[in-house]
C-alpha cells in the first residue's frame, strides 16, 4: 500500500483539519466533520463518504467499509498531536462528509420511540443521549436549532460511533418538529416538574416522542403547551434536578421496558 506522508503543518489538508476541529462555521461550509479514534472509525458505514483517513506510521490502518486505500494519509507523531482534539491521541482520525437529512424524509413506524432534544448545550450530554438512544432502539432523534453542534469533535467522540446508526435531524425549530410529529399522530411526552405524572404511572402509547429540554431551563413553556403528556422522574433523595443525559436515559429505559412488556 502506498500512502502520502506528511510532516509539515503547512500541508493544506492538515490546515483544513485544524479548522474543522475548531470551528462550526467551517464544518458547515465544507460539509465535513472529524471522527477520531479507532473504534469510532470502524463504525463508519459504507454509505458515508470518507475524504481522508489520517494515521501515524506506527498504527495499523483501521478497516472500514467506507474507506479506500487512496484516501490514507500518514503523518508524523508531532503533526498528529497538533491536529488531535484529544489529550491521549490514538493516532487515527477520519475526515467525513456530513449526511444530508431532510425532515420530510423521515418515515414513522407504527410502533417505536422518538426523541426530541430542545436546546441541549453540553457536548457530553448530547453525545451520551445519542449513544443511549442507539442502544435502546430509538427510531430517530430531532435536535432543535440553537443546540450544541452535533458534529463538534466532543459530541462525535461522546457518541462512540452511535451517530452513524440512527437518523438524526438538526437545525429545525422545535415547532417544526412538533408539527411534523403531530401530522404523523405521534404524541409528545415532555419532562416537567409541575402538573406532571410520575413516569412509572404513565402508560406510553405504541409510538411516541420523549422531549428532553435544556440543562438549565428544561423544556420551554411553548413546547410544554404543545405536549400531550407531562411526566416527571420522582427523586426521593431530594435533588432538584438530574443531568439531561441521565434524565433522558431513565425516560428511554422506562419506555423500552413498557414496550417490551406490552408486546
């Protein structure tokens, strides 16, 4: 296998990677994002377009159906450390094209759970929620405009490759998603603290959407008014709130538990 070797930070591809790591505007303009780490690279499906795989000389090239040998670029350890977004680099990253996702393309199953995330700001929270949603069979995720960038390096890394395995929609307002969901007759269950039923008292419908709100402010009043049901997670220990990703995980698990019982 013949690979191009790079030892200079002035290489155009290297300079481009630095900008993709740092700036959302560049990622959106170029329609590219970075996937870093061997495991995450191996999760890239064949229908995704990989522009480049960047590795260090000592690392065996990860195998992925989306990758062709001509796209491999070997860099020195020094160059890789300079372009990596991690404190302990594994020595492998891929430059990947963003998928094109249109809300009108989403088909809704007769049975299943969907997830609407309103104004989530923490990259770790978003990544963890996506990973949990993938693990428990969520059909699709809708992320509102103004949320943390789905393709930021920290979010991508936190998903551990799960963002490749379910439809994720971004850059629509909450009202747009809700209108689309209501047209499909899918009820909305929002997390709330007032006028809400304990989650274990609710009987979820066969197809439904969980709404998780902002870490500090929760679900907006506008979305609460558009919801069909309000639910709360009882906390006998006395804490006022839960981390958004933990709250989402509890809700997703309870829905999955009920769906499995009621099959």
